[in-house]
């Protein structure tokens, strides 16, 4: 509804009235928490979510199929809407039953666990998910079914860890990213320290963002100390990530950001965003306004195996091996020297087919291929477990 531009406020008003009356269903409560965040009130959304999770932590996404071919248990953290894998999109048209279990503070995992064929950890490597990952990790060795995306591997994805995981892969470039405090950045802005005191390869211009932010919130390119001071004057966060800026503009002056999905070690094209600014997201690229951009994206998808994936075979293979997760997403670009420039890797980026068929008809078969590969992987792990047990 939000992507389609539908006004969410009438639904919000109906559900908030039921919450106040005490008649809201738990699933509706989670809907309400999501709507609040989509309307820009993250604090209210998380408060509503915590209220619901205090009494109800297991949710089933209803399917039209009476006997699902597979039962998947997603293990989530009590975090914002960007902090868990949006696995609903991946399974939307499958005959797979999805249950989501929220792992919350001060509450142990249920005994017995909900009956399932395969489990998937969907919590991210963000600070507010760490306790959930710890609890799941403590139980992982005795989990009764296969567990995909185990916590100890998810825990390598935050920005200040990823560069160490991927360092040294041929054909891959990833700037060192370090976590810094507000006090450290204030010192840097006052000339009392040098960028190299923070990280070995750091220099102006540098990329700064609040730790734990999503979708570019608070992201900035800082050209000098005065710009850093101005940035801090307008940003109240206490913890940040910083890294050096890499200019990845193409010969035509445009910046291209590629989203690659890895399923069971295999890379798949997810999207290509093209824009004339360095801070690229699909939503700010104006893809729906340019037939030329869409043609380039369609070509990228159609020729992915023989083109992009072939050019970067060594780097993509190294990423899959080093990260080791069953499912994850990489946002990247190509440098002018031909290297694969990695911005981030995580297990929670949105992978969907909500773009309209009229303009983006070429995307739906590609996305369905990703969804099919994900479902096939789940079924394969469950089948292997049954055969091994037999």
C-alpha cells in the first residue's frame, strides 16, 4: 500500500482505535507498528511493537494452501522494519508456510519450539539485534531442524567488520570502515587529530553516517573539517561509521549502484540504479522517469551471467565463500579500473517485485527466479535433513 501511494492514515486510525479499546489482534498490532514507521514515527512504531510482543511472539502468515509443502520458521529480533529480513517478499507466491518467532529480551525461546521443517535467522547484525542473535546462537547446536543464516555468520556483516571479512579478494575493493564516537569527530573537526589517526586509509573527502541508520539517513560526504563541523551541528547521533570516499562515476558522469542477491552461494541480479549523484538508492534514481535507464537495467539483468557476473567472477565467488551465509545481499559498483566496489552486505535488504509491470515488466521474471531459488534452497535443506535422519 505504501509503495502504491495509498494513504495509510485511515487504516492507522482504525487500528489505533482498536488498540486503545483493547480489541486489536496481535497480527493487527504488528501491522499498526509497521504503519507508524512508514508514516515516519519510528518511536511510536517500536513502542506499539514492544507492547504486542510482551504477550504474543509467534505469528503465522496465512496461506491459501491447506497443506503447505514446507513450514519455515523465521527467527526475528524486536527491531525496526529495516532490521529483519523481509522474508515475506521472498515467499509471497509460494506454497510455503511462514511462521515468525520474535526473540525478545528476558524471555527464553519456547519449549517445545513451533513445529517446522527449516529455520532461517532473519535478524541483522545491528546493535539492537545482538541479544536475539546471542540467544539463537546459544541454542543453534541443538536446534532440531536445519538453521539457515546462522547467527555467528550474520554477526560478520556490520560495516566495521565486513571490510576485514572481504579484505584481499582479487578484483574487489572495499574501503576500511570504522566506528567512531561523536567526540572523535569533534576532535577531527577542530584539527586536534588527523584522519589517519582514525583509520589507516582515511582522508577527506570521507563518508560519515550514524551507526545503525538505514536507507541513507544521516549519510554525508564530508570534504573538509569545516564541513564536518557543520554536519555535526545538524546531526545528534553519538556513534558513527566513517570511511574514505571512492569516486565510482562512469565515463558519462553517472553513478551506478548494483544490488546482487546471493542464494546458496549463487549471485543473481536484483536491480541497477543510475543517477548523477554519488549517494545512490533505487528510490532516488528516477528509474521510472527514464526509458534509457530502464533499458540499461533490463540489459544488465538479461546479460548478467555472461556480463557482470563473468567480469567479476573471482570477486563474487570470494564474497560468497568469505561471508558464507545461505542468503544475503550486496550493494556494489564498478570502479573505473574495473574492480568491484562493495558498499555493504547484509541479510535484510529489501528484495521485491512491487515495481509496476507496465514500466518494469522485465524485472518480474528476474525476481521470480530469485524467489524460486530461495524456495528451492529451503526445500533442499529440509529434504537433506529428512533423508539424513532416515
